[in-house]
C-alpha cells in the first residue's frame, strides 16, 4: 500500500496491529479520524492513553477495574458466597449481560494451554484457592469455554478445590464444544448458568 504521508502510514501501521484489523480497515479508521474535529481526536487518543496508564485489576477477583476493588466485589447486593470462575473480563461481561447471575467472579487471566506454554502458575489459580480457603463459600461455578484448553483448566481446578467439600458446578453444555463463552448468545448463556450441574457428574460418565 502506497502512502502519500509518513504520518498516515505510521498511523495505519499501528491500527493494523489490532486483532482483526487489516491495512484497508486501518486506513479507513485513520481517515475517519482525520475528518473529525481536533477535540474529538484528542478525546479518543487520551482515552487510550489513560486506559493503559490508569487501569487497575481488582485485588479480589482480578477483573479490570477503575478502583482497587471492582464494583461487583464491592456491591452489597452481590452474593459473595458464590464465585463464578471465568477466563477473562470479556466473560464477566458476557455473564453479566444475561442478568441471571448475582454472585461474584474470579478471573483466571487465561486458560491452561501447554501448547502455548501457559501453565497453572501463569494464571490466578492460587488466589482462587486462597479465597475458597479463607472466606465463606457456598459454591464455585466453573464457567469456562467449551474448548480443549477450557476442559483441561476445569479438571485442574476441580482437583485443586474438591477437598474443600463445597459444591463445584459447571455451566450446562448448551454451548457447543469449541465455542467461546463470550460469543454465546445471552439466552443460551443465561440458561447454561441457571441449569448448571455438579462438575463431578461430567467426569464420572
């Protein structure tokens, strides 16, 4: 792609580094910004800079937050004794959009994937075990994507938590195998949360 401006080329190259954004899409986005007022572009740029500079992670659940403790963990309306374990913030948003869950979360920060060099120590698993060991917990819901990595992580978590003698459940498999949790429609995901089943049932069949 030939550019009439080095500044334009640099901007397009940066945008094209984003997931799913090719050079043509990046060029369209950059030209769109060039047609905006300076104040709008400044607001856009500053929001990205502030995001990277000021964002925090909840000290309890590891969800992305503006404060040291996120709004969900801090809310007196949430059932603190029920913990829903998810892969990342996108999955928290997906479950919240169902309006079917009123407990709290624990964000692992990924899934166990030996092929990618990601092991249990690379995730927030120890802090989950610590939460279960030191706070009153009535149930742990393992809400992970129905993929090979998700199932591997489910089994590992179950082994780490089973001795605490609390219900360990998993979302019902209304989600097809290989499906990412964040892409499930709200009705299907909501029903999967409501009709969750004991995890041990799925490994003894």
